[in-house]
C-alpha cells in the first residue's frame, strides 16, 4: 500500500491549506463559548468518472439512481468516443 501512503502525502502537501475564518456576528451577539461547523461545498479539484453507463441501464429506476449518485459524488465526467 505504498501508493496509498504516497497519495495521502501528496494530498496533504498539495491540496490542504490552512485557513483563517473571521466570524463577525451582529454587535449585540456574542460568540463566546460557541462552536462552529465548516463543510467544503465546492472545490477546484476535478473528481469524476467515465460517463459510459449514464442512460445505459435498462432499469429506468436504477438508471435514475445511478445518475443522482453520479451528480452527488462527482464534479467532472469523461466521455468515451
């Protein structure tokens, strides 16, 4: 699993950056003792798969589920010729 270790190191080195969040509530609101949760909702990294199965399943319900999952998981798609 050397390849996985190298991949994790590369991700840590090339894709992770420290950030500083400045929360500015209204003047009459105190954040003392508060907690915050942050979630990444968008990124520039292209993460995808081949589209060869899109609209390729005979079972319409399964095909629609596949499409929903594809859209939820990936932000990039490759098409075969």
